[in-house]
C-alpha cells in the first residue's frame, strides 16, 4: 500500500483512506456489522492506515461501530479521523461535551485527524462566534487531538478565507475530474499546496458516479487496461496530484475494497494516454448539461419560493451522470415548496437572467424528468 508523507506534521498515512459512511446495511437500515468488520479487517491487513468517520454517519452508528472494530488493533497502527458537528453546538462547552462523547464512542483517548465538519460560510461563522477553535486548540495541547483541520463544501472564496485564517495541519475537499471548477476545486488545491497544507480528498469517484458509464464509454477505459476498473482512473486522477496525501473512498462491498487496494498497491500516476481518455470522457459528460445556469442567483428570490439555481444544478447533474443516485440526496432533501412544481410562470426570473435561459420551460422539464426518473439506472 502506497503511503505519502505529510511533511509539515510528519505523519505518513496510506494513500487510500477508508471512509466509514457507506457501509452495507441490513433491511432495517442498520450497519451490516459482520460484513463491514470483514471489510475493515481486510483493508487494515493490506496496508490501509487511515480510517475516517463522523458523528452523524449511519445515523450516529458509525463511530461506535468503528470504535468496537478498531479496539482489537494496536492504537499506533492506524490513524483515526473524525469530525466536529459544529451545527449542533450551542456554545464552547458543548464542543467539549461532544468531543468527549466521540472519544467514548470510538473507545480511544485521542483522535489523530480531527476536522471541523463540512465547513461553509454559515458554519464557519458559527465556529468563530461560539469560540470553537480555542477549545480544539486546547484539546490539541492536551494530546487529545494530534492534527487539526477542516472539511469543506462551499465556494473558493470561503475556502481561501478559512485556509488562511490560521496554520492548519491539513484540510479536506471534494475533488475529482468532473469537479475541478466546483467548490474549492483545483484552485483550492493549488492554494493549499502553496501554503504547505496537505490535502485529504473526498468524493474522488463522485459518490460512485465515475465508477461506470455506458458500455461504449466504459470500453475506452478497458482498452487501456482490461484488468483495471473504471473507478480506479478517478482515484488515480486525484492521486496524481502530489499534495494529495489521502484519498477517501466510502466503500460498501468487499469487491470495492479489493479493487481500491489494487489501485494503490503500488500507485501509478496517470500517463498521457490515460489523461486523454479522462479528458474525452469528462468533455462528453459535461456536454449532457441541459442549460447554462451558472448559479449567479440573479433570478432569486422567486416570488413563489422556487429555488431555481438549485433545481437546475440537480437537473444538470442528473442528466450528466444518468443515475438517479447521483441526485437522490439533494432532490429528496429539497423542501417541497422550493421545487420547480411551484412555478406559476410569472416570468420575473427570465427578465433578470443574464444567460437568457428559458427558465419557466426548463423548470417544467426539471420536475418532469426527476418525477419520471428518466435515467433511473
């Protein structure tokens, strides 16, 4: 298993990190603990040393389960990562309570890599307002936190603000060959590299969306190497960036664990032919986008409550990957009053749209396509 050294802190975790948010589940929704334990055992036996979980993964069951499994291993044989759910905190004392609860759930006296979870502008302001950082810095001095960082989901400007606020030990962003211009993106990667902050990458396969396409599209990858999975190229894309030290994969099956371990044992950066295939594939996927909404929000607020930019982002993603799973969470989690079906075609949005999008007509298509599951693969 390939490892990469984080020069600023001296840690040397495995390049492949085991993300503990997508374990297989039983019919009642609970973790299939027997299968998940086998997967973790196999990963650890084959050199995976970075185990990543969070307070709310699997409805709060991930941390306690991971703690029970890891308790049988030498604590110095792996790096444990988890995250502070800042949005549930009322004050700094609450942060201490939650952290101690996490230590208890994980059956450990320290966390190796501790993150402020899913930072965006609102959550970051909450961290500052509640005085959370001083609490975590004190826990670090006490040895209960070894390395302090944050995970991120917002625009680049917010990422820059957070990254430059203090000297972080590491940071975690979403990055893959389709999302180089989304959120922190490749620009964020470059800033972290410049500042000497090592990176952990999440969503390298975009929640499975980059694990397989049409037979014709898949074949171009198999022509490069008939034994390599389509997903392995997405992992190798981000791994070819030198400041990427850990690549998280939320693995659900033993087959995924075995395949990912092969990808990193040893790791091979992409060659020119492989890069060309990825670029061609990305271009074809992006060509499926249905309209040119940039998310500028000039169309907002809608007098009738429709979240127009979010609706178009979900719709464009759905058509890009042609998999309902790629949008299940944002679509089903969207408030009913904000969905396109509430449009009354007043036209106010179209008058304000700098892209001159036929918003009223497209909103009808969004609702029809998602309701009809036209790409329900």
